[in-house]
């Protein structure tokens, strides 16, 4: 793969992950939880959010292996769900703030491409298009209601106790369990994500 394209992906990944995690921290702080601020996560400094393996090594490895899906993540923003206003609904707002930031970035840049692309160099258009697509993919992926993805926190807010307990038990296995589920369900999940991403891309960019 072209080294320039790899650099494009990494720059975009660092930017959107930083904004994503900052949005979690900002919403938690707004709702009364000071944990993220005390931990130095209420910042747009990428160094506060980057995980060397998940943010850099993993996506680079996937790109070099020719994976159809390039995945990356940051250090999770810590927050106390008992400290935020509105209880479990406040916790859901904290979770949703991350994916929402990705969707808003995609819409903002996508509208620029849709209405003001004339005169923009082709290289910049390619970069901005990739930026939009990756943001949409992050939004869609993170909204899957499987712990520890953000969508699970929205499900927690309305889940009956039995389902919430089952999700708690699953979440104890952490990201390893998530990777296992995604690997098993990959043939089903990938087409779904691709379909939804293309749907949003057509709406936002108009192609």
C-alpha cells in the first residue's frame, strides 16, 4: 500500500480518536463527573488518548495485511457512572458523545466536499473523503450494542435487569471478548457496517 495513504489513515485515526475520547470526557465533566479531568483526559492533546498498540500498531498491521477493515482505538476515558447527573441516562449520554462527535465531523467535512469542492486539490479531496468515511465507520461500529462499545451504554439505559447483568458479565472479559465475537460474526457484521457506511456517505457527500 502507498506509504502516503498509510500516513493519511494514521493522521485521520489520531484526529478522530482524540476528538471521540475528548467528547466522552467533556460530556462526563458537563454532567458532573470530574474523573476524566483529574486523569488529564479533558484535553484535545492526542498524547493523552493514544494507546501505542490499539491506536498505532494494530491499524498499521491491518493495513499492511490488506484487511478489509482497519480498526483502531484509544485508551478508554475513565468516568464514574454514579457521579453523572440523570443516572444511567447520563451514562448513556457520556457514551453517545463519542460516536456523535464522529458523525458531526463526518457531516461537517462532508458538506464542505458536497458544496465547496471546486478548487480543492484532488489530493485534499481524497484525504477529506477518507476522513468522512472513517468517521462514519467509527460512528456505526461504536453504536453496535456489544460491551464495551459505546452502543452498549445506550442499551444499558433501557435494558431489563437480566439483560444488564448478562452484559456486565460479558464486559468483564474486556476487549478480548469483543474481538472474539466480531471474529465469529465477521461475515454478517462487515456487510452490515459497509451498507450503513455507504448509506450515510451518500446522504452526507451526495455521491
